[in-house]
């Protein structure tokens, strides 16, 4: 599958007029231009070896900023991302009620089966009756954790493009920093995506929907991580052809917008300061480039000229 994808994108690279999602930043008092490379995290950095415009741009830069510096122990980071929320406001069951009073019979049976697969604990056993008082959201976090761990492990089995470029930049003597700082917290990445409904009823509705789609959700995530669902092919096509406008339409799910907006707002002052200091290559996910709240729009609002680099 990977060989097929790479053959397609190398072919596309020969016909594109844009150098992928590579942008030049000029004007507003900058002595020299800085650059932004919007990445597809799971693609190999070696793809950029055949793009002279990127090599030329990086050669003009004296420092690089990526989204965040990778953790020393990726496994610990995965665990922290997948752990249940600790800051949830605790709703209470009505007196004498528990989890099995607020979800339907079908969901209850699925819950028992999946819980036993993971722990293993038989929820019908009165010995474990105290678990019946867990919040519906606690059960959902608990059951989703193993799926997310497996998904993240598959994604991280190969070096992401961003981190490979970081290593190459360091080898060339460039100073490298993280836009999110050195102490990235899981909530900085997950943000609003893990907001939990506050009432027991809302939590129960969310849990029931989650349980009834559990196996399908897991399968889709694994296919996404393995690149067998066609998603990566489509994303690659946009990126390798430099189709920025097409990618804008394709890649803005509503659930991601608050996270992107919050991180963009946090990054913008660092980007402005770094550019004024010295020519800089900024490397981060392409989703942060697009839309009215994207980095490109914000830089233009601040008076900078931002243009997509063309292939020669």
C-alpha cells in the first residue's frame, strides 16, 4: 500500500506548479524572508529531498520551529493522551441508581462484554458493584483508551515528517524550537475534543452511541493508521500537487476548528518574534494553515506578504 501511495505522489510531483504547502513570508520590515512548510505528519521527510525549492528555502534559514519537541519517552506521552480526564465535574446519579439504570439493555450488554475483554472483570459479579457507580463518561474513557493507544502506536511506528526535518536541521547546525514550548500537555493537543457532557443523561447518550459503534469505530481507526482506508491517498494528492485551496475544503472538520484556533493564537506571537530575530523555517501540520483563523490569514492581517512558493 505504501509503495503504491509513493508511486502516485512522485508522479504528481512532476506535474505540480506549487512546491507542496511551502509558503514564503516577506514584507512588514523583514530583512529576509521566512518560510512555512505545512506538513502531512505521517509522510516521510525524504519526499522533500526531491523538491529543490524546499532545500533552497531551508538553506536560507538560520533556525527552525516545529509544532512541539517530541517527548523523550513517547510511550508515556501516549499514556497521558489516553488517560481518563481528571478535571471533569462529577455529575451524580439519582438516588439508588447506577450505570445500568441510565443506559439501555443493548448498550449494557456491550459494555459488559467490552469491559471484560479489557480488564477482565465481570460486571455482573456483585464483588465489583462499586464500579457500577462510575460515570458514563468514565466508562467511555476507559473503553476508548486501548483503541487510542493502539492507533497512536501505529501512527508513531515511523518518524513523522516534522521530526525527521527537525533532526536534519539540527545536523546542519540550525537552532530548533517548539511552538508549543518544551512542556506540551496532552490537553494542548486534545483540547475541546474531550469535553465531556455534564449531565448523567448526556453522558449516557454519548456512551450508548459509542458502544453501539464500538467495533466499527475501532476498525476505521486502525485502517486509518495503517493507510488502508484511502484517506492518506487523498490527502497526499492535495499535498503533492500543492492544491492548497482544495485542501482547505477537504480538511476542516468542525471538531478540529477550536483546537486549531487556540493553538494558532498561541503560536502567532512566537512566529512574529522568531521572524524578526532571524530567517526561520516553520514546520507544522497543514491544518493550521487554512481558513480565516489559519496562520496564513493571521500573518496577512498583521501586514505580511505570504505567497505559496512555485515549482521552477
